C-alpha cells in the first residue's frame, strides 16, 4: 500500500488539463493535420504512399483493391480508423483536388458534385507515375526512418520528394490552434523557379514571381488580385478572388446563354447549380429561364439559359456576387518546419525544399559511394585472386571448411575478410580470362563512379548541378500547361437593379403620418377604390401606379429626406395599413411627410424648390440629393433649418420649367408676394437658402406655390384659421422681387381678424383635402366664387366643432399624387 500511495500525485485541474491538452495539441499539429514543409505530406498521406510502394502497388503494375492498401496502412503504420485512411487515399486520387494526383484509382472516387466515393471494397488503386518521384531512392538511406507504433517495422519521417509537392499539390487542414490553406501550383513554374534559385540564392520575391506566377488550380478558373498573391508569398497570408470561366453565347430568337466551363477551386458544383436555380425560382434575379448541368466525360459544362432581352452581363455579375461562381480564397501557408508549425512565404518554402534535396542527394551519394567503394574492394580482391589462381585453389582445397578457407586466404595472401568471402563464394565458371577482363572493366567504372561521388560530396557546385539536372528531368517528364488564368486586379462588381428586380407596375401609397406600402394592381382593383387601410385621421400624400424600379423621395416637415426604391417597399394587400417608416429610420413623434415624388432610374436632372416657415427658400439640384450609402437606415438632410422653423412644402421643377416659373407665398398675417423663380439661387443640400419674405415679428410663412405667370387663370385657395375659404387668381398679386413683405391678401378686421391657416394651388378638377385638429374635410374649390385680394372669403367649416385647419392637400379625381408631373 505504501508503494501505491507513492504513485499518487496531487495536481490541480489546470495543471492536468494544460499538460494533457498540450500533448494532444502537439500530436495533432505534428502527426495529423499539418504538412511537412519538405515533402508537403501529412503523416497519413506519407504512410499511404510508403505502404503501397513497399507492397509493390506501383504505376507499372496492376491495380489492387483499395481495401488491401488501407489494411496495410492501418495494420503497419497508421493506428486510426479505416475510413480516415481511405478518405485520405481518395483525396490523393482526385484530379479536381490535386494538381498532380499521387494515386490512380479505378472505380468511383467521388466527384466535383460532392458525391462520396464507393466503398474501398469496390475500388482499386495504385501509385501514379509521378508518385514514384516522391519515393525515388528511399531505399538508399536518403531519409530517416523510425519505428512504427508497435515497433514491428520502420517508416520514413519524410519522403525524398523529387518534386516540390507542397506547392504543386497544396495542402489544407485544421489542427489545434493552427490551420493551413496552401493552394496548388504549376509543376513547371515552381521547378523553373527552383532551378533559378539554385544559381541565385539571394533572388528576390519579385524575381521569383516571374517564374511562380501564382496558384494553378486543377479546376482552372480565373484568379484576380496580384497584390494578394504577392502578400501571401511574402507573409504566408493573403486574399485573392477566384471566379469561374464563363462565356456568353448567342441562341436563336434573340436569346443568350451563359456557359460555365471551369469553376473555382473546391466549389461543390451541384450545390452551385442548385443555388443558381433557387435564385431563378425565388425570382431573386430576373431573366434566367433554365439552369442545366451538361457536364460529361468530355468536361465540365453548366448552361444558364436566359430569357429574351435579358441583360446577360448584368445577370452574370449578380451570379458572381451571390453564388460560388466567384469565391474569395484566403492563403494561410502553415507547414511543419524543424518540427514546429510555421507560417511561411514562397521563398522560405523553396529554400526549405532545396535544403531537403541537398540532404537527400548528399545521403544518396554517400550511400552510393560506400556501395561503390565496397564493390571496388571486392573486385580488387577477385582480380588478385585470379592472378594467383592456382595457389588460391590449393589453399582452399587444403582447408577443412569454408571458415578455415577464409582464414587461410586472409593469413597467406593478405586478403580482407570481405574479399575472402567473395573468393570462396566464387563460382567455377568465373575462373576464365574473359571474366578477368570484365572485372577489370568493372573496376575502372567503379573508380570513375567513386571519383564522381567524391566530387559531388566535396564540391557544393557539383551538388547543385546534380539537383538541377534531376529537377529538369522531372519537369521534362511531367510539365503541363497552366490551367488558371491570372488577372492583376480584382474586378469591382456593380449590380444593376434591373437584373435583380422584375420591372412591373404596382400601386404605391405614402401617407402623411409615414406609412408606406406597395400592392399589385390586382389587389388594388379588387378593393374597388377603398381608402387603402389608412388609420383614422391619416391620408395619402402620394397614391399612384409606379414601376418597381422607380425611386421614391419623401420629404418631411423637419427637413429630412427619405429615399426608397419602390421594390424595397413592403409588398402588402391594398387593404392593409402598410409599414411605418420609423421601423427603419427614426423620426420625431410629430414629424410628418409633406411631399413625395417618384422618379424613373434614368432621371437625374431638375431642381427641388424648398421653403420654410421662417421665410427662407432655396433650389437644390436633383444631383445633390442622390441616395447615400446608408439610405436604408438614415435620413438625409435636405435643408439647414433655423431653430423653431419647419419646411412648408417641396416642389420639383424641370430645368426647362425653372426658367418660366414664378413663386407665390402667403404669410400667416395675410401678406402675399410673387416673384420669378430664377431669383432663387441654386444651393447645396446643407444650405439654408435665401430670404423669401420680409416677415414682421410674430408672422410666419403659411405656404408657397409655383405657377406660370403666363397662365391667366392661375389660382390659389386660402383657408383661414376661422374656417373661411377664398379662391383667388394670382393675377391679383403682381410680380415684384424676392425678400419683400408683399401685399395684403385678406381684409384686415379690427376684431378677430382672419389669418392664413393654409394656402394651396388649385385648378379645375381639383378637390382639397383639409385636415383639421379633429377631422378630415373635403372642399370643392370650383363650388366657390373667386374673390379679390381684399375679401376674406366665405365660411366653410365650424372651427369650434372640427378644430382649426392644420394641413391642406390638393388632390385630383385621379389617384392622389404629388408626382413631379
């Protein structure tokens, strides 16, 4: 019991967890997930290749069941599940994952569509021809070997790797605290770079990139972003864009189709096609009629058939942005270097590989030199023995046995132990003059070989020459053309709204209190002219048919501009209230929409005329009020308001009409002023404007309107705070200049005088919707006679019953609209 007690250790949980997880992490990093910088292989991959090689399962022999190879690997070298070994074997055979597959496989080894491979009992595999270059000279002590997991066999710690597999085939993996993502490269380019680097060890990255231009994915595609490649080669991390190779082809009937012939690396083709078809079904993009995968043994081909007049390039750009037709590839080049995980750049990988090759060639040369020297020693002994053949035969015949014969030969003729062994093992047919000649020729060849080996070991330049020659022989045998195109810049994708939105006519309503909605014409017509679900006391500022591609501009009394493409407005039934604008943009509690306009996408001209209650006015160009990047969540300011002031109204005027229009404004105290619009300068969105009227203390602008002075019967309606209504021709107020007080347009009373509560422009077939403090009333201006500017009109409402007027809107018998037309 005392011995048992001594074995017990008291440790904190933190110590135990830290120690155990540290060991686990080290194992995962070094022995499972990350490749070695020298041969570019993970342990399981290395074990698969080595096990198949020693089993004779090579490219020049027949295929064998994959299950046999998996069993050999699992039983001798890799103590893990057969599924993980088979999965690694399958990946080594997939020509859409590896640039130069290391295993050839018969049967179903998966697909680009993500299909799983057939079970290993059904498939057959063997090493590919290029895999023999990975294992070449492994039997010549070129690499270190260690005991396997049960000490019954030895396995290599690294393969000789006669080509730079880490870069050629790339690597991907996730370990504890580390991940790696190294893209495949072109064998010819990388080897050419290595040959140059041997002669120029101090070569710069810029020079090396003239050879190694960038990744070369087995699936081809187009890689964009030279800066990202250079950064990755410099630091080990970088970002590039990889897009599919596509073409737009003409069809009959003025139609086109997009044909995809290459897709980005490691993209699941089936999932990509499904996503594109979902966009078509859900109408996320307009113009696609059919999506077909026509891939076969001849190559990859995905066809996207388009409708008539569809914007093929716009649709393609949308698909690049919203599907895996274009992906972002992130370099994260991490490999095991000197038994430690390290983030490495291109030059470091190449130098590490060359260092490995120097060691491999040196060790192979040492092995070959030793073999040649040993054989030369034996040949020298045989030649000597043949020169004294009779004595040697006599000595052997006089000996008791083989051991005694060897001892006598060493003692009597100064043969070494090895030479004596060779002599006593010599076959009788070799005792001819011809064989002596052959031995002398072999000796000469061996001396030449020994001198060559010694030259390689003693001269670094000769060693470099051998490495270069072998690299050139490999690239000569396996060089192939680059598959991936490289473009210097990442293309900025601009998506035209017309591509993603079906251009159709809808009914749009904007209410004074800030409710927005759009409905199909069918829903609107089914309501038979209902008021559209407005809440009590609310009314429509704008209500009219629009196209889904049109742009809405909503102006509030607090100087805020809200912009919405029609297609972004909630699609609801006409009888529903709609969504309040405050759900996306914050508004004040008493803020209201006073004007709304719709514009087609190609309209980019004209001016907005804006007036305020404290007597300022300005013109702002349409271009100055284009939507900002944050239009969905933040309102724009379209005027600088002074303290306590509100916006009275907003009008839109075309560039042509701006030269002909005049302004009429009315103040609360009953003054009216007319002047030409061109007296108002054009200023930016942040400006406060110029003086509209010269107001007395306590007075404010009730409203202003635009009119054409040439129009004889241009009229306005005036409603007073006492409920009186007057229709007045604007010819009653002559044109003067801006910033004056104006003339009286109401007769001043000594007791309870009338004041202008509202003023709007009127015309035939126009009705007035009057919002009072307690009700909504409708007035037909044509039912009332016109009055001169000295009259106070006639009473049309009882303000004690319905309250004073607060807002008046002119609306025609057509759908209510403040549309620019």
